[in-house]
């Protein structure tokens, strides 16, 4: 019996030792950071994908929250970090400047909107430009030719301004539920691919233009798209319209090294399609499309020259 026990023990040691080694869990890097720009401390949250250390070709998405929101809220409500990790993108969530009012709302200076950032003439274009440079320096595996911007509402408007003024740093943009609200003529130094998502039911930033949230006037979405059709050198005959049960997709494809795509949903409202309803009074997100999926597919087609 004693001999049998010894043999069995030896067998178990060898058997256990021969078990395949489980791969180590990838290290997730989610870090808060601060930059000082024009004497103000500016905050951001960055998440690096699991493959960051194994790749020197990591794209970066800049995700801009809506007025009154913040980076961490955008991350949790729109499920963007999960998408970025799956697609092997880095993603950064900067915070807009915080007002000195009771609500302390954070906003972006996108031109005519919004609130404290406009009133104080905050140079958010400079902030995002400095942020891009800082992240590329700090995280050298980020590919500087693959930097993109997406945003919600006031953040979407800021995307448009970035495309107008930082087209040398941003490869493509994907605004959701916003509009072009710059105070000067948009003059990018290169064509910028645009993917715009909007709902017919959006009353806060109406597609047709007009007075929306907090009494602001917003230009029609079509006016901004028309400006970019011109900026991107799209042929007037290149427009195609495909109608689906719950949305319409319009494309301008015969452009100069770019395309413009517009998803117009029949459902939802002032919300992020496929996202989480963040509060009781918020509009229900559209279920016609998943914004994250169409945005990432779009970004993966483009890079800076």
C-alpha cells in the first residue's frame, strides 16, 4: 500500500506539472491625467487596450462628452471603453471646463455653444491639440496618423470645430446629436472624413435647426454637412440614399480622400444609439443602429496622409 501511495503521488506531481499553463490576463491601463493649458488644470481619463505593449500601431479615439456631462459619465453611458478594448484602440475622455455656477456644468467651446466655455472663450482646440501631443509622447505605441474624435451633443459640435481647426492632427470625426456651430468659416487644411449620427426625434439639437436645449439656437444639421461636402470636394452626383426600416443612410463617396456618411434614425432622440439611458428624464437611445459599431468601422478606414 505504501509503495502504491508513493507511485500515485509521483504520478500526480507529473500530471499536474504537465497541465498547460493558462495565459496571463492582459494588463488593462486606465489612468487619470492632468494638463495645464492657459493656466487651467484640464483633466482626462485614458484607457489603453490589452494589446498596447504588443503593438506600435495603436489608434486613439478622443471621446467628448455632452454639455453638463463628464468623461467618466460618457465612458459608462456609451460603453465606449468596452468597444475600444475589443477593437484594440486607446481611448481618452477629456473633461470640458467646469462652470463656477451652482451646477458646475462642464462644457466645450464649439463656437456658439455652449455656456461657460463660450462665455470665458476657453481655447478647447488648443487643449485638445496639446492633449494629443502629450499622449503621443507619453504612449509611443499610439500611431499619430490614427487619431480620431467622436462626441455627443456639445461634444459633437466640438468634433466639428476640431475638424475645422485641427485637421492636421485628426484623421476623421464622428459627431452624434450635434451640429456645426463654429462662428467663423470652416477652413480645414485637408479633407476630413465625417460620420454624423442624428435622430428625427431630437428636440434638444433639432435636425432642422432652431431653438433647442437651454434656449440655444442651433443651425440645421444639413447646413453643416453641406459645408463639409464642399470642404471634402465631394461631387454633387456622389450622393446615395439607402432607406432601411428604422433609419436612413446617406453617403457622399466621390470625395477627395474621404467620405461623408449620415445615419438618420427614426427612433431615439437626443441620445447615443446603442448606449445606456443615463437618467429617468433622458431620451431613450435609438435601437436602429449601434453607434459604437458604425463609428469604429468608419474610423478603421482612415488615417492621416
